[in-house]
């Protein structure tokens, strides 16, 4: 439990760094590190497939896409962020975490766990047999993503 | 629900709170999108933690895998949109989008 808590603290820390580091490349790398920690947490919870997807796809592919975009857009150096918002964040976050902890302490043991049927079979059974419709939806979403990227980067006609 | 579940709920709410603050306070489009990613991380952590606490890890895992696949598609489309916005306005400032014409 101590290791898991340390991993969760690291996850929140790197996520906050990703949001508030000045340099966007460093922010993207922090986000990748947060994904790596989340993947390890998934592994430790007994969900190896989700962990593998999180580490390979989110920490790998999405970071590459982010860094590519940052390189292509000059990192938005001309954008002037509000200094007040950056200064106010630690205060907001500390108050938010305090309220969060207070509410969690009050709720402890008060939320009933609804009865659930015990699971049987393997991950493959659940994914391919139980959630078949999800897979069709995933294929549709991936195709929609491919077509939208193609549409956004198509060559412009002369009269455009 | 078990005590461990409240620990996960606490941390995932922390992630979601930080992400929402960034969405409200930041002006750089890429930074806003990183905020959305952080919120997504919090939600997927909560999904899997709930499955873990109730002994339904396999189903929660299937949902998280579905979410990750969809996330990739969303990221690709959103970053393509951001690059297009940059080509049109030469800026990543969210406030300039309010002044677009035509």
C-alpha cells in the first residue's frame, strides 16, 4: 500500500508539473512520466493489459504526437499566460486537496458496495465476448479519427 | 467500498481538480489539451480502482483499454486541429480564436 501511495503521489506531482512547467517540451515529458507511473499502478492492481496500453500508447505514441505538434507550432511562445492564475494555483490546489481529504474522511465506509457477480474467464473472454459492441465502436472511432486528420491536412484547391 | 478505493478516489479527484483549473486558467491551446489529458488520467484511474475494489478488474480493464484507444483518436484529431489553428492565426492563444472572422 505504501508503494502504491508513493506511485499515486508521483502521478499527481508529474501531472501538475505537466500543467505548470514553462517549457512545453518538458511538460510533455512530465505527462509521459505520469503515464508511466499510471501504467505501473495498473500493473500493481492486476490489470496488465491496461498497463501495457497505458505505457506503450499513452506514454509513447501520444508523447511523440505532442512533441511533434510543439515543434510544428513553435511551442506557442507568443502566448502570454496569466501570472495571477499561476500564482493562485498552489493555494487553490492545497485548499482543493484539503476539502477532498475532508470529504473522503467523512464518506469512509458510508458508500455501500452493490453486489456484483463474480468474474470468470480471462481478459480475452471479457473483451471479445462480453464487450464486442465496444470493439465495433472503437473501430468506428479510429476510422473517424483517420478521416478527420486526412480532412484537416488535405491539400487546398487553387480557389480556396 | 474498501478504504483503498477512497485513496484512489482522493488522488483521482486531485488529478481532475488540477486539470479543470488548467482548463479555466490557461491560454495556450496545447496546455489546455494537456489539462484534458490529465482529467482523462484521473477518470481512467478511478474506473480501474472501482473495478479493483469490487473484484471486477477484467471488465474495468476492458473499459480502460477502450478509453485509451479512443483517447489516441481524440488526441490525433485535436492536435491536427491545433496545427490548423496555428497555421491560420499564427498563434496558439485561445483568446485570438474569439476574434476569428469568415
